[in-house]
C-alpha cells in the first residue's frame, strides 16, 4: 500500500516473519516499536519512506494485513491501522506521534470524513471516532462483530455486523440507530 505525501512516498507492508530485536531480519529498519509489551505481535507492518525502511510496528490482538483501508492521509499526517491500534505518523518531521488502542480485538481500517474532520476506526468490536490529538471522542459497539460492511455517509457511519444488523452511528456523539 503506497500513499504520496509531501515528504515522499510512504509504503506500508506486511512483515509477518520480522523478529523484533534481531539482527537477522531480511530488512533492517531505523526504528522498531511494539505497541503491546505483554504479548507477542500477531500483526507486524513495516513503513518505508521512498523505498527505505523507516520503522516497523508490531501489535498483539487480531491479525491485520495491509489493504486499502490500512492507512489514510489527513492534515499532514498519516493514520495507520495495525492490530488493535491506530498509529499517527506526523510528516514534519516524519515520526510516530501517538498510538491509540481503538478496539479490544482488531482494527480493520481507518477512515476520514473530510467535511466533518472526522477520523473513524472500523474495529471488529468497536467503531471509534478519535481526534488528531489521539483522544477517543466516542466509541460504540453492536451485538456482534462488524464483519459484513462498513461505510461513511454524509450524516452517519454505517457498520453491519455478523448477523447483518445495520448500525448507523451519528458523527457527533456515536449515537446508534439500528
């Protein structure tokens, strides 16, 4: 997954066999960061800047892969979904600004509604609106896992659970209409 930024091309890649703290990895990153210090990472993503390894991130929880909703660019920052977290990468200078756990299991992706300046995470168990400062504005859940669809609409965020129940979350407060 690549995105063009003012500082260059950021590429997000899966690194499933990367071993933190080892000199024997096939790709050596300038920095590495574990987002969960208790459990071994089940999701490991590498970030390259202009094809040069920059940082590798690992998190426990559900295993996430890199896909079209793994990273978004918004207001001179990149937001990445990895494991149970969203990670903010500031572009000037390129650095990890914060990490935020947004779900107890897995964060499937990150989204932005530019008109509302709303950053949203699609989690397995939670839908979360968070701020550019890394604070949860609201978090909401349903009766089952949100595995059957997710989309942003002008007036609400829609998530469909495993039982095909459709939830419509208000952007301002996360109030639900089923």
